[in-house]
C-alpha cells in the first residue's frame, strides 16, 4: 500500500510543474509559480504555489491534495465548441425558488467543471435579461464569468477581453 501511495505521489509531482497553466476550482485559471517544501505543524510537505490569473491572488496547494481539491488542466482548444454550445442553449429549467436556484449555482461553480460554470453564466445571463438579478446573483454571475473567461483565455490563447467578447457573443 505504501508503495502505491509513493507511486501516486511521484506521478503527481510529474503531473504539474513550474510554468504550467492549470485550473483551480472556484478561482479559475492559474499558473504554477513554484514548488516549495513547507513545514506546517511539524509535517514537511511539498506545495505548488499558484498565481491566479484573474486577481493575482496566490494559492498554496499540497502536491498530495491536487486531485482532492480538483485542480486540473485547462480544456483544450477542441473542447471550446462544446463549451459555447452550453452557453448558446436556451431551453433551461431552473428552480423557481431563489434560494434553491442560488445554492444550485454555487454548487456548480464550486465543482470546478468548466461546463457547469458555463451553465451558471448562461442561466444568470438569461435571468438578468428577463427579470434582473439580485445582488447575490450578480456577485455569483461575476465570479462565474471570471472563472470561465480565465480558462477560455488559456484554451483559446487570447486575452481576457477577447474571451469575454466570445462569451458575450455566445450569450446573445
């Protein structure tokens, strides 16, 4: 069993390296800035230091927890069309109850799945056009849009502004 865990740790260490573009759930696209060994509560662990591209925040992720927290590679350029198909879809069914709808959107955003994040952006954009958004929903919409745009800019290798334009066009 210990051998299997060592093999997994070695694989993880090779999986993400300094300079890699990654996606960290709930915060979006990031760049691996460095690997650092830290001693916390008497335990030495290797961490990946991520710099988030949207707000220049840094996050430390223990190498052994990258799978658990949902850190992943960005989608490929080939997957972008599927993402835009999600944004263009209009036959959306949502709970009419505000708190259920809000919680549902929060869970999708936390999932780290770019397609679920796109659903949140689409649903809230449609709702905004039809009925307007509450302050909480506006905040959630902005967060989801930032996460989506940051990953799209990586996938398409374009600026954030160009990615925003493409998302807005798909939402028309």
